């Protein structure tokens, strides 16, 4: 049986979900349906339906008389999400590292180099895009759709904060260190070391992002 082709609504939802995940929208930002529809080249109805789906997942909030907005995380919410991410992503990283073949490892090494290059060029989008792909490929290698789905749902909570890393100059000197640790562990086929590196990555980035949360 053939898999049904994705509808425009499905495609619109997938694109908006990815935009939230990589921080295209900022905390507190009001999302204007017509403007988003124009950017996507989509109809207003698919955009409205996609935003409602994202609100149901907790990625957006529907504010009376203001429409859809990107929520601001409190410190308690942020710390809870961080602990959840470290549990889920640490597990996925260790499983993924154990299963990765040589080609998969080579691909992650290339992405880590892209992150280094993006930092040197102060290219926030380039860094965040390569970072998302690095983590996604590592976690996909774990071959656990359930674990990956949980991770992607949690990403929606913190994606809007991710661009804030580039507003803290001190962060740019250290945020790629854990990825370097991860690729070193991958070379050594040390899956537990990869887990520790990913947990370090999440923890270090969080320290720079916490000040942007609501007290």
C-alpha cells in the first residue's frame, strides 16, 4: 500500500514545526497568519491549522485578542525541560553512537566542522542548522521512533531560545567544545563518552540561556 502524499496542511505544519525548533521565532513573538502564509507560499487555512496543532503540543500559546504567540519559559519550566532533555538525548546519543556505521560517523565529523566554521564567521543560522542536523542524525541512528518523537516534542519548548546564544559573546567560545568531545568519542567508538558529551553540550548551553527566561 502506498503512503499517502503529504497534504499542504501537513507540509505547512512540518515547516512551521521546524522553524520553531531552530528558533526562527523568538520568545514572546506574535505570529501573524497572513505574513507566515506569504513566507510559505501557502494558504491562510493550512497555516491557521498548523499553528493550532503547534499550540496543542505546547509550542505556542493562543492569547485572547492577540492570537498565537511564542511562549516565554519560566526558570522552573526551563530547568525541567533541561533535565528531560539530558535524560532523553543522553540515551539517544549513546544508543545512536553504538549503532552508527563509518559513513554515519564521517557525516557527523563533517557537521562538527561546519559548526566550527559557522562560529568563526559569526553565522548563527549556519551554526544552528548544522547543530540541529548533528543531533538529529545521531539520535536517528538509535533507531527508536518513540524516543526521537519525544525529543522532537521537547525541542519545541526551547527552540525559540536557541538564537539567544549568539547574544552572549562568552558562549561562542565554548558552545562547540562538547561537540568536539562527542566526535572524539565517536572516533574511539566510546558510546558512553558520546552520551557524556551530549549531556555536557545541553548543560553548558543552558547556562547561557537561563538568563533569558522569566523569573
